[in-house]
């Protein structure tokens, strides 16, 4: 890892600081190797750091969790105890609950792990008001470029967004975007040469299956789970019919649903539910799944910068690009002024919106195009949805992200934006 990768600023730092000031326990979850340990060690210059990846420490914690934690708490007056890979000890959660019930001091514990240690309803309910959970995702493009978090969602949710409020985006070409897709967002891996990077990403998935999955749920058929991961990488940005996937994997549908839940809890895949307008009864209700990191998805599919050329698989770029945009938007959500939720939408007659952001008072409708030019036809579903479809009578904005370099107004509250607008400065106040 280079110094520039190791110390890239993470936008979640402020959220983490605020959580420590308001909650007794902060639970920082996210995929393995995205930088959780680096973030908490860099943020907390004091405190006691222990990792349950150490077999001896894990054994001691399992033998007497309350005693071990009480002893550590007494050594530290106002600094946190930081427990890495906290999900490895099933007894940890209840022990922490007992301690923070006796001591109401904020910021007593920081837990990090690849999955949420507080999984039982009993423990989660008892810690209500005592614990805050945050998720650290792979790096965003804004973090890689050392610029502030994207505020593009807040921009879109204005009553009348204007293009001059968006600074001129970086002039990137198709090859630059393909490189971003292939690199992914894992700090230690993304800067490696392509062949080494993709080998490490594949090894990473093997390590997750071998080590992390068991912390969430025992899996009787790890080979079938590994097959399912490959299938999800090939199907990123698609609606998933679990019955069809079960036949393909030779598993029961219930097992496929369990495996998908594991992959979501380990932050390997994310799900966009279908947006429902309430009065409509014809909308397709299947969720759309996205592979969280396009670098890993590309590695599992053995894709390189030539894979998207004419004569190979140029259509493969579309799904990966859409998943890339979903990732950028999802990771920017905590930094917006208001709470927004991401969905997708498709009608029975196959009108489709790639990403729908619901702000309550306003909807942002987003299409992603793997092309360097845009045309009026690219906005037909956005305009129909807003004028004649479920968005009729509601406040909407339409955005088409594309691989060109110009930000354009397309009329009726619709805009074409270069993909690099996702990490461009926005000033709407």
C-alpha cells in the first residue's frame, strides 16, 4: 500500500466523531479491507485497540467477556475501547450492554467488523438509544480525488436546480471511466497492476467465504455460495428472480434467499427495492441487486479494458457503470442535508428508471448511459414518468449520467451530466 492510499481522507470521519459524542457504543461495519481499522486508529490517538482476529484475545474474551471489558474500561477514563472484528465473539454484545447500562458515558466502545455483531432482536432492542451503527463502504471517487463528499443529491432536490451551481466536471474520457470501474474502491488493492489486482480481488472473495460468512450464518454448501457470488457479479444492476437463480445453482429458493441475505450483510451486494407509488398496481416489484464494488465484479468476470470493445462484450459496461453510480450515490447519502432513499422502478410495459431517489417532497429520476453523447430519446422514460406516469403531479427532476464532458439542460427539469459530476463541487446556497 502506498502512503497516498493509506491516508486517503474518509468522508465518514465527521459522522463517526458525532456518533462518539452522542452514543455509548459506535458500531462501524463494512466489508473487510475497506479501511475501518485505519480510520479508527487514525481518528483515535488514544484508547485501547484490541483485535479478535488474535486467537488468544478471542479465547480470553469468550471465557469472561464482561470481566475483560470491565478491566479495560477501568484503565481508560475517557478514551474508547476499540474492538476490531467484533463479530467473532457472540458473547460480546450482551457484555457491552451490561457495562454501558452501568456507565452512561458517551463513546465508551468502538466496534469494527465485516458484519453487525448486534444481530439478535433482543440485544438490538435493549441497546436502542445506546448504540449507533455506521457503515464504511469502499472508497468513493471524491475520496480518491481528495475532494469533499458529493452533494449532488441535495442539488437535485432543490425546487429549481441550475447547472451553474455545479462546478465544471473533470474532463474524463471513456477509457478513464473504464479504468475507474476496473480499479474498484479497496485502498490496498485498487492501485495494483490489473493482473495482480484482479488476483487479489478473487482471493479476497475466497477469504470472505472461508472466514467471514461463518460469523453471519453457518453455510452447508460454501461452493454453492461461491457460485452464487459469481452469478451476482455477472448480474449486477439486474432484477433477480431467486427461483431461476435457485435452479441454476441447484439450491432451494429459501437457501438462495439466505445466501443473498448473507452477501448483503457482508456488504458484497446491495439491494434497491422497487419504488411503489401507492396507487399503481402494475409496477414490477422485484428488487434490483448491485455488486457493491465494480473492481471485484470485474475481477470475478475476468474483464479488462479490452473487454468492452466492439467485438467483445461492450454491453457489459452498462450494468457495471450503473452499479458504480449506485455506489457513489449510496456512499454520499449520509453527507446530505436530508434523508433520502434509493429505489429502482419499472412498469409492466417495461418503462424503466435505473435509480429513483425519494426525498419525500421530491423525486430524482436517474438514468445511466454508457455512451459519450446524449439524445432526447434518452429522456423518454424520465419525461413519461414525470408527466404521464406515477410522478404526475409530483415534483421531479431527471438526470442522465453519461460518459461525455458537457453538462446540459434538456428542458422540463431534465439534465445530462458527465459521470464525473458525482465528485464535482456543488454550491446551491
